[in-house]
């Protein structure tokens, strides 16, 4: 490739007990950071930041960050897109540094605590401080994305191939369980805020900030249990982050079927991430649902996602990961398509929508990660997982952008949510065309009995 890539040369032997201990520590980063995704990004920040932006808007409903007219109703979606675009430039730098030095833990700690601090700082988001809210969102979201590059790159090191489906699924289940637990506490505070002597706005800000405190506190566990592996550089110098990414993509051209899977994942995962970040805005602004209803709906998603991730893992053992993922994309298409027709002011139907999302959410993500691990050539795990994380986080800006533009052009969040169906349909077609058995063989790996 002409670039230097850090290679693991002496990871050191580990006993099954040591491996299990490290895996449990790995699960705890999902436990730590998933609260941000659930309480902040999915439930509270979208509606709250939208209301703050509307308070700062002019008579035509526009705010003007850096002099650019932006619909107040689209500010949150655009902020999410900006954070992901920033991540595109930062993630390759972090991945290259981790590969070059082999010191993932210090980088993971740095990203985690920057993100946790930005999230805790959301306590100060009140009045018309929409720019502060947008800035903290960009910092927190970008930090989470970069930390996930480092987090996922541990998977090939802590789990042999036969354990990865289970380890990946347990990680997602751990995260959803954590999100449900904290969201339940948020629900108590939000619905009974008068009892606690705080206003509704203050209760929301406490919920936002507490996610940052939780993220920072539980990050201590993986930092204590995960271990860095000694690495030595290959000759030729290490590329910069963007150049490293281009070099990785160039190398992946030698494995076009792996690249084809990554393209399919990029498309359908963009739809998944956009549904996660924009569903609460749709529920509050288009369907007229109150915050308590949205919290209960997301809590339902979290609880069912734990069971869904584990159940889809079992289905994959019978039908194979690819067929199971394809089935989940059909379910996503039907669920989001039905969501377009939900009547306003009908919480029961919104709960049905939430249940459908929860049952497929965790499994789609967990099985995609484990399936990709089989398509990675031996010795290039960290490099290829960096590209995978770019698809997971770094390229998931098109969906929020489409959502925001659709709303700005039509004035309808119903049309905006309906536009996301295309991501699942296109992703299904692209994934169905990938011959995964041949892709695994071309990557130099043995084909599992069920894939």
C-alpha cells in the first residue's frame, strides 16, 4: 500500500478467564456511552433544542448561525449532520494514531471524557442558547463516533471468530439495558418534576447532564480491564488520517465483495441512525405527543432491543447472519412505512411503532458488525474496522440531511420520516447482491457453517 500500518505482533497469550474479564470490561463501554444515544440524542435533545431554536427564531421561523438562514425546525437535524461530517475527518486520524502507537486506551479515554464533559455541559442550555446547544451536540456526537472506532477495534483482539457473534450481541444488549435503566430514572424525574421542586426545563437539562456524568463514570471500567497490545510499525511511514482512509479504501479494492457489503451497510445503517436521532422530533412536532409519551416509547424500544438483539443472534445461528439482516431490513421498511400513516395524538399507535423498531434495532447492528468481521483479511482488523466505523458513524449524515431538507421543502415531518424508507429498500437490494460465502473466501477466511 505504500503506507505504514501498525501491526499487532505480540498481543500476549491470555487464558479463557482473562479473555472473559476483558470482554466484560468491553461491554461496559457500551453500558457507559449508550445512555447518551438514548436519553440525549433520541429523547430529550431533539425536541428541547428545537424549542430553544424556535425561541431564538425571527418572525419567519429562522435562526441565523454565522449569518446563514436555517429553519428552526431543521436546526437539530443539521447539527447532527455537521457533527458526523466533522467525524469523517477526525476518525481516520484517531484510527491511524491507535494503529501507529498501539495505545488505544489513552485515546479512548480522551474521546470519552471530552464527549462526557460536553454532554454534562448541556445543563447550561436554556433560554435562546441554541448555538451553545448545537456546539455541544457537535462535540459530544463527534467524540462518541471517534471513541466507537477505538471500541470496535478491540473486538477481533478480545474474541476469537467463534465467539464474535455472541460478544457483539451482548455488547449491544448491555448498551440497551443501560439506556433503559437511566431512561426510567429520567421518566420519573421528568413526569414528577414538580415533586422534586424543579421546572420542566430544568428537569430536561438535568436528564441531559446526567447522561454525561454516567458516561464518564462507567468509562472507568473498560479503561481498567481492556489492555493495549504492543505493536511495531511496518516500514514506510504512517499516513495522515484522510490519506490512511484513502489507502484503506484502495486496499479494499482488492476485496471488492467486502467493499460491496460496506456500501450496503452504509446505506441501510444511515436509515437506522436517522430514525434513532429524529424519531422523537417526529413524535413531538408532527404527531403532537408529549415528552412523557416519547420517553415511554423509547424505553419500550430499549427493553425490546435487548431481547431483539439476543433473539436475532439465535436466528442467525439457524438461518445465517445475511438472511437475518435482510429480514430485519424488510421489517424496518414496513415499520417506517407504517409510521408515515400514524394518526396525530395517538400514543398507542406510536408505541406499536416503537415496538417494531425495538425488535429489529439491536440485532441489525450487532449482526452487521459480526458479519463484517468475517470479511476482514487477517492482520488488517483495525484498519478495516476503521473503515467500517466510518460507514457506521462517519457517513451517516445523508439521512439527517435528507430528513432536514424534506422538512424545509415540504414543511411536513411526516414526509421527512417517509423519505427514510428509501434507505432500507436500497440497502436491502445492495446487501442481497453480495455473495457472502465467496466474500469470506476471498478475504482468506474459512466460511462458517451458517453465515
